């Protein structure tokens, strides 16, 4: 009888409700300057400084690098992709590739031509992550979750990802195949269109940050 009672107690305890803390990363989480990823309500209580909002979780490792991506809270305005044209910066041209980090590094490293855009973006994040100019494919991921993350961006004091056609064009780091020395793609966060553009023209960019830890 005592053995049966013990089993009954064990079964009862197994059936009891337990609250488990969800520590996984989600779209809409806030990335802080010290590298933490927090739910917005936890961020509000933390006293920490926000730097980005998570828009992509790399669950199966097939889209992008690391654990996922956060979009930087603010635009980088009026920067040229390159300070001159006619010199290859050895960036990728595949519009399906998640290679913005590698592209941005190539833009900054190239000694034959300067990149005001890469110089402004690449060094800005130090917490074991990488900040970079997204590729066309990475901008598509950002557009997919734009409406979901815009309210969090606004609450954090960032620049809204626009729907207005005149304000929606952003540099990508993807070069135009066959014209790599002269042009790269702009991406519309309003329509998803891409537009080949001379690299020495100034346009805005929206950096993203890879989350590795």
C-alpha cells in the first residue's frame, strides 16, 4: 500500500503545472548595447540602452549567419557606396545570398577605392557581433517583418522603416552582376523592388547586426 501511495504522489507531482521561462530569441526582441537580447517589457525595466530590434531568427541555419539579425535603430544618411567607380570592390552579386557581412568587409578592406558607407557602418558594433550593410536577400528578410518590428523600433526611439515610396530606397551591399565596378543595388522597403545605381551616388542605408551569442 505504501508503494502504491508513493507512486500516486509521484504521478500527481508530474502532472502539476510548471512555468518555464522562455529564453529563446524572438522577432521583436530588443538588442542592447551590451549585447543582451531582451523582450521589450524586460528591456523597459532593465535600464539598458537599445541599439537594434530582432527581425530574423536563424532557426535552421540556412538564412544568414549566427543566431539571427537585428536591425539598427537608425538610418545612415547620404553616403556613397564608393568614392569612385570603375574599380571592383570584390563584393558578391548574387541577390539570393546572405553575404552582407562579407560584402561590407570587402568594401572596407579594398585599398583601390574608398567606401564611405562601409567606413560608417562596419566598425560601429563591438560586442562580439558584426554590423554591416545588408545584401538584397537580407533586406528581403527585413521587409518581411517590417510591420511587426516597427512599433518596437518607435518605442526604442529609432527611425521607422518607411512605407512612403520616396523615402523607402536603401543601399544594399550587393553589386550588379556584370557591372560590379560601377553599380550596386538599391532596395525598396515599400515594394521590394531593386534598382541598379551608380556606386558614387549618396543614398541612405539601414545597417543590420548579426547576433552570435
